[in-house]
């Protein structure tokens, strides 16, 4: 039986009657991808931030790797094996693509460079851009770089906030193909994404958030079906 990497139980942020998030429950197993759908302001980003320890819960708990997540200590989560890519492709613009990736790891030199080669296998378009400063990369290349940088520490869990936002369809398709390979390597992925069709090809399960609460959950292809999503959003 696959062990859950992430367990969320009755998690809530805010007062009971005006909660920004929750209460909600979720689980995520190793090598599984779960997509979060919902309109803007539904609480998807807040949930990811809470898992990463950037937001403190007012009730409930988040368990990652068998330990309770404490708000205000994202560094602890990173050391425990969580990778986080917030919305906005936040790379280090003055560093090269290679330097961005190497800066994310504190492994010995040989291991860092070996891991960088593994990242290039996931994201081949970065191979010819290693010496380019990050700000010179295209939007798609910057997003790949941001994800590769998060993966340099070999996380057990990868949190992604709107990774395809602003990308051309072909670029987004390539990005999701790479993420599928990342998932198949054993990394659990929790992704907040507006492109429901693409995310449903990556994820086996999906949850829809509206007003900070999960209003639907099930197989990703079924949840992502346009009519299904529309009905949920209009509740």
C-alpha cells in the first residue's frame, strides 16, 4: 500500500464563520499528482502556502513526511523535502540558468552537477541556455528553470502554483510532459492550475475549491470536464 506523503486534516485559516481557507481534508501519495481547480480567490494559492509553512493554520493540521507543518518556517519544509514554485517564475534574473540551479543545492560539487544533468533530461530546452542569464530566457524556459531549481534538492513533494500561466499552448504542453516524467520518478505533485484539461492529463485526482472549501473531488478527467466544472463554480 502506498504511503501518504501529505495528509491534511480539517485545516482552516481564519475564523470559523469567515474562513479564508477550509476546513478541508486532502491526502497525497508518493508519485501521485493531484490538481487543484477553482476560480481566482478560491484559496488554491493559500493552501499551497500553508503546506509550505508560509501561512499558519488557525485549526486542523498538515502532516508532511510524518511531521506536523508549522507556519512561519518554510526553510524547515524545504529541508524536509518540499519544493515550491509560486506563481510568477521567480528565478534569480542576474544569474545564469546553470547558476540558478546550482544555487538551490548544498550537495557536494559532483552531486550537484550530476543532479543538474538529471534536470536537463527532464527539461531539454534548458540544455542550450545554461550560460544565459535567467532574464534572457523565454517565459516557458523561465518556468522550466524555476521548476528545475525546486527539484535540485530531490524533493518528495512538489507544489506548483499556476505553472502554465501566460505560456503558449505548445510550450505548456511540453511543460506538462516534463512534469509527467517528474511524477513518474516518484515525486508527489500538488498543482494549482487554470488549464484544467492539461492538468487532468498529469493528475489522477482533482479537487475543486470555491470560497476556500473543497466542493468537488474525484478522478481528474471527470472533474476537469468543462460542464462539470461550470456546474460546481455556479453553486
